C-alpha cells in the first residue's frame, strides 16, 4: 500500500523545465530517441488512451469495467497555495541521477515514465494503524489527490502508471486539464481499487489496449493493464508496449504472485510480437523485494518453484522495519520449505507437470541499471526502500524495460537515515530537484518512481528504461 498527499491547486500549462513527484518511493525516468535508430524517454506514473469517452455506457455499474478517455492540453500548475495547505516540516531533497550510457545526439526522441502507488483512499482508512505517524489531515483524499496531481504535472512525465486507484474519476478530471488521456481497470470482486494509466494525448496515440483479470485464471482479483502506444511526432513510427500491474500482497500466496507476474510477461510478449517486436516497459507494485526469488524470476526469466518455500517467494516477511534497521538488511539466510500442491504448481508455472516457471522476456530494472549511491541503493542496485510503514520497510516497486531501450536517468529515492526521520511514508514534505530548473515542495509518499528512456535500435526493436 502507498499513500500520496496533495495540496489544492489551480491549473496552468506545465513547463517542460519543471518536474515534481509527490511520493518518496515513486519511480520515474526520462527517454529520447537518437536520429538514426534510437529512442530515449523519461518514465513517470502516467497512462493514456486514444478513445474519447468511457468504454462502457455506464462506467460505474460494474467492478470489472475499464475506462478510457482522451482530452486536450489545458493549463494545470498551481498559482498559489493557502498558508494552511503548506506542510510545515523540514524539507527533504530527492535528486535526479543521469545514466552513464546516454545517446550521442541531443536530438534523439525521448519520453519519461512514472510508476506510482498512490495508496487507495479506502486502504488509508482501513489500515490507519500502518500510518499512525501521519497526521490525519494529510491522509484525507481531498488533500492527497490535489498534491498527487500537482506533483505529477510539475514532473511533466509523458506516461504515468498508478496502482491502488479507487478514485479514478477524481484524478482524471484534474489530469485531463493538463493534457493527459487516461485508462482505468478496476479489480474484480468486491474490491473498489485498480490500476490506471495516463499519457499525454498530444504525444501518444493508443493502438491497442488489453486488460488482464487474474480471477479468470484462478489467481485472485488483481488486474493488470497493457497498452500499445505510438509516438505521434516520431518520423520512425516509434511504438512501445506499456504494462501496469499491482501484484497480490499476501506473502503466503507465492504461487499466485508468481502466476500473476508470469501471466503478465507472457501476455506482454505476445502483444509485442503482434506489433513487430516493439520494446516493453513494465511498471508497478510487484509486492516482492530485490532479494526475493520473484525478483530473480523477472530478471532471469526462470524459477524452479521446488527450490523455494512459496511463503518466502516475495521476501516480504523479512522486511519489518525493526528487523531491517537493526540488521541493515532485509535478506535472511534461513531456508524453510512448505509442500506445494499440484494446484499451486499449476498456478505458479502454468503447467501441470513442470516445476519450472518461465517467461519469454529479457528484462532489466531501470534503477538497477543506473548507478546510485550506497546511501540509497542495496547490493543489487535497487532502492533501499520504496515503501515504509509500521510493518514494512523495503522496495517492492519497479520499472522494468526490454531490449531496445536504455535508461537516461532516474529520480533517486531516500536514504535510510532520512527515512528514519520521517518515521514512514507518506510524510509531509519532499523536494525534488530536476537539473538546475528549481526546487518544488511536495508531499513525500511511497512508490513514486521516475525514469527517462531512450530508444536504441536493435534490429527492429527499440526500448526505453524507467527513471
């Protein structure tokens, strides 16, 4: 779960020189394209749709509906804030980190992608005990939604992926004024939250969209989104396949978590092939840590389930804040095994008579690909933490990319000593520095990642990385 706070704002057209993110753990990146055959882009939390209205005549009638909208640019930055809306705590800085491997030409095409778990309004209420360090006014949705949108608009990402969205139309009504189109997929069952994508309507057109309801495969009520996006202004018909997922949280259900990730990768591979092996960017809350077998599955494309306890596949059980802060690590050498039933093996691997789970993609993690400081990164190069509340401290949010894309830069996350001062996420204030264009005050929350990406020609393939 994540949470983002936001302050009231009036809208004005955003400047490309400005970028802000409102959560401490959110991921973002930048991308652009080289003149010959490469493309780079920034990544941030954002999604878009090419349709002009709801995909259903009654969008509120079913939990299984998905919605898509497209609007024009409008002025969206705040002109002023009331003093009572301004957080009073000390400011915390997040810096941009540029990649060592960047396109030679500054004229290359680029885009940015953001991934953001914003903490659903219902979850912030039902799990108030996890955020007891946060003053109640900062958890109110009316406050948070404005700060979330303000932060994203200042960051000016091209693409945004959000998780744990249960007030989609509140967000859309604000983001459309900033020129974003959007698409939403609600979880199945009795759940009211889901995944949302936004994208700049004047920069991308949607060629195809697909939603995944994991309940159809016996994998709980989680959902995922896939969209084929084409850059409108590209001379080379640049396309990317964007994926957005919020994996099941329950650490004991490693078979379901693995099955969801495997299914997303398989669906993404098929859709990429359909459109000519286009590059892939997968964003989301994967509810698994960098030291976990699930992370290794994404990075290596295979996993023998019989070598692991299904309750330990995600690594989440080793991440209680007290334990992490005392040991300085969320990795445990303790190995335990639980028996796997035939049904669990089939859910995890997709096959009846195989212990191996495999996926067809070759993926890299954007943050692990851009070198950072030991103060903010772990042994594999991932952020030390994108999520922090009273029962968890660690990283579960990622921006993965395939061949053909290279990361241009990422927005660094916070070091542990700073996180200790916040006593958890969300906290009240964060400053994000973007180059030399200035500093902006925002609420600090979980799972906001920002990535800049380039397209790099590899045969017919081009791909961008997360920032």
